[in-house]
């Protein structure tokens, strides 16, 4: 039995039985274990599998976004499909965890991110002409080497190390409901979507060993200005590492840095065998956003320590640890939402869980988003998901005129062929997506 599985069982059975105070702890694990990168074939396969499943689910979810459809039904459909599809892989390894790396979120018009409603929330339906953003994530081998502190009045603290082992594919796509090649979306909607698409494609061509995050930021500014739009301030793209979350890595890309970020974000170079989640948000507004008054439903474990007092809170937190490890989750995943909310309150108050509040554009303008996961390899990069955009559905009065940007976008998104002989394989969903992106050029 894997250590993570053993500790999960111990947590759920032991501390509830003996009414132990349960404390999440800061990361104490200081292993000398060499981190596996995409240079390892098994790791590369897990990333690609996650990418293929995320694109498969994304395509299915896109088909569900039609006038009259409810957002909660679409989110539930996406999450269920992720679980169903991941269950088909790595069946022999019973200890390998897989599933949702980020719950399906559907954000309409000025809503920026993290909207994944509960069954008890007011129904939100899709309308003709809405700009809809779909975001979701899939993980393979999302195992946690647990770190807990158990405290009983008669015994001293016992500490376990905590590290997340995860290979994930995260993806986001934007569409305008009802847009067709014969009747494309126009105006501000088209400007925001086209700008975001071209920004994401430019970034894809720049995420290569030796290039810098500053190059991407400068290029994004040129593209958004051409479409009379702005990247959202402060939104991060980041390196995905086996033992890090987005906030822990020094390798970050900010398309429109705030004043604080200008001082904090370091200039850095991309390197071979790194993995990035490239996330682009564009608005026709000023680029500012604010927290929405919509209730937060998505959360994620932190590495803070606190001895929970309420039995309901301890039971809820144990369930979170067992089912989601360090992955973001939605309260919709719990059968009893009322009971989950009771347990959630103390966990959030004492920062054991990190909330993902729903954000919206400060000016009430529509926001477009594209996101993909990209692997940096010696001969370029590999985008493992995304690339589903159809430019014929949008028509803008604006266009890119900067010669350097046009030359960049004219480059093929496909990596150069390597020296090794390629194995014959059926085209994966990710490879098909890359072919579609290259065809646009």
C-alpha cells in the first residue's frame, strides 16, 4: 500500500474515532529525491494523457453551451466526464490517483473566472450572444505524500511530510453563443476573443528555451493594443512543477503586471523540460477586475497549520484530503452541501483552505480567455491541449499591423522534427489540436 493511501486511511478512521485535533501543516518535507521531468518517458506520457483527456472533455463541453442550457448542468457534465475518462486509464495501478485538476467553470460575459455554481444557487442560463469561457483541468498521478500534525492531549505532535505529485493538463476556451461563419460575432466581443486568441498563439511561439517572460509580456501588449483591448491586470501564467503550486514558483508570466508585481516578478528564461500553464485574459475594458458578489464555491488546500475545533470541520477536511489531495475542488462535489458549508467555514477562517473567489471585469465589459499546457522540449515545445479556436466565427474592424508580431504568428506552432526515429502512433487529441493551430497559419 502506498504511503499516501495508508495515511489517508489512518486520517479518516483514527482521528474521527478518537476525536483528535486535526492540523494541516506547512511543508516539512525536504527530500533529496530527484524530481522527474518530461525527459522521463513515463512523466511525458502522463502529461500527454492528461492533455488529451482535457481536450476531449473540452470539445464535449463546448457542444453543451447552447441557448437555454444551465451553467450548473454544464459544469456537472464536464466534471463527470473528466472522472469517467480518467477512470479508463492506468487501471492496473490501483493506487494511482487521477481525475479533476480544476473543476469545470463556466464564466459568462464580464465574469472572469471561478464560477462553478452549486445546486442550491440561483439558476444561470446561457443566452444567444453570450461570451462564454470554459475552464477545466485533468490530472494523472495526483498523489499526495501527506503532511499532517496529530495532537492528542496525552501525546506529543507527530509530523508527516507533505508533497504533491501531479501531472496535469489545464485548458480554457472562449466562444460566442450562436456565432457562425455566416453570422460571425463582431464588435467588442470579437475584439476581445481575437486579441486573446492571438496573444495565446504568440505566447506559444515564444515559450521556448532561451526566450524570456518579458518577451511575452511585451508582445501581448502590442496585440491587445491593436484590438483596442487590454490584458487583465495581475493574471498569472506559471510553471507547473511536481512539488509546487502556481504561487510557489519563481517562474511566472504576467501579461499586465500590477505595480506590486512589477517589483516582485523576476525576469526569467524558459528552459528545456519545463512545463507551463499559459493563461490569457483579455477585455475591452480598462484591464481592471474586482471580486464579484457571487458566492465562492471553488477552494484548494493550503499548507497552513491549525487545530480544528468543530467535529464537522474535521470530518469535512478529512474528506477533502482523501478525495482531492491538493487539487482545487468545488463544493458541488459533496452530496450534502449544507453540511459541507458548515465544515468549510472554520477551514477557510483559519486558512486551511484557499478560496478561489469569482472575479469580474471592473467596467462590466466582456472578457475572453484561452489557456493551455505547454511542454518545453529541446527542439521547441509541445502544446498538449487547447488549439480548438475557429477564426471564421469572429470578425473585427481591427487587425495586427506590427511586422514583428505578424512574423511571429506566421511561424509554425509545430516543433521541429528531432533526430530520433518516431514511433508510429495514432494521432492524439493534442496532436490534432496542434495541427489545427498550424493550419490557421
